């Protein structure tokens, strides 16, 4: 009886393990595609669209029309008071990697210090600002969903040092049932630190300019706020 009981236990465990392994497979699943990651942190994976590799601005244009006129030098682009720039291509849901640096020389305070912005769909802004020992309104500091949600923490590096944003953006979408908008969201890592955790985007007023509704796609826009902020290593993955 003991041998019988032991055999039943072993068989039962084997069946349970087999069921668990087989049960993990959903017949509707498809095999995930292979993506080669970058060989170093921040490097674009194989399926990314590289928007700026340090050499030219061919994928960008001025929001005023015509070519983007920011200065390209030493692998970076610098804001030069020629106006905002935007990608020629439009995007919906994306993963975005972008690196930025505020000026080495500290000038001004609050919103006047190293101010720029990263706009998803040209609408929803993640603030760029020198927030190292620089106080301002909380939903306007670096890492904020501007005017809407302060960052969870202040992860800013010193002025002049390169910083990173890794952004998962889900765009608000028109409600297929009729009126209203299905909210989108921001998840943002600032220098590898989580600062926006699935923060909702409702498709309403998000900046000084009011608008409503939702749009399927829009360009990535970098803001010229008259401060010589630099950007480099910009890539995006449509999701």
C-alpha cells in the first residue's frame, strides 16, 4: 500500500507539472518576434526608428514649416531660438528614448532655467528643465507631465550632465461607442528612476493651448523655450 501510495503521488505530481507547462501555452498566442537589444545602455534596439543619431536632422522639420534649424554639433542638437521642431513622421503608442542636457552655465531660476519639453503627438508634454536645486511649481519640474502630474521623485542630475527619459506612451483614443475619449497614459523613467507610473492622459487641456478629443497619431515635438538645451540619441518604437 505504501508503494502504491508513493507511485500515485509521483504520477499526480508529474501530471500536475505537465498540465502546468501545457496550460501556459494559449492556442491563440503567436511567437514573439526577435528584437536585438542595443549592445550598451540607451542604444537603439534593432526594431527602433532612430530619429537622431548625432549627424543630421533629416527626419525633423520646423513646426513653422521648412527644415529644422537647430544646431547639430558634436553628436547633439541644440535649441537656438529658431522655434520648435517636430518629426516628419507621426506616431501613436510608442516607447521613446531621448537624452538631454541643460546648459553648463546656470542662468535664471524656476521655469527660466534650462527649459524645454518633449511633446508626444505634439500635444502631451513631459517637461525638460534644470530641476537640480531649482524650485518651481511641482507639475512643471523635470519629469512632470506638464501642468497635470508632478514626478514621483526629483531624479535630476547637475546642470550640463546628460540625462535620459525612457517613456512609454499610450495615446488617448476616440471612444468607439460614441462620445468621449478612452484615456491614454504615460510611464516615464528619468535617469532610470520611475517618475510617472501609468499616469492617465484624458485628451483634454494639457498645456496653455486648450484642445479636446483624441487623435490616432501625431509628431514628436521638441520645444524651443529660448534656453540652449541639448538633445542626443533619440529613438522610438511604435507599439
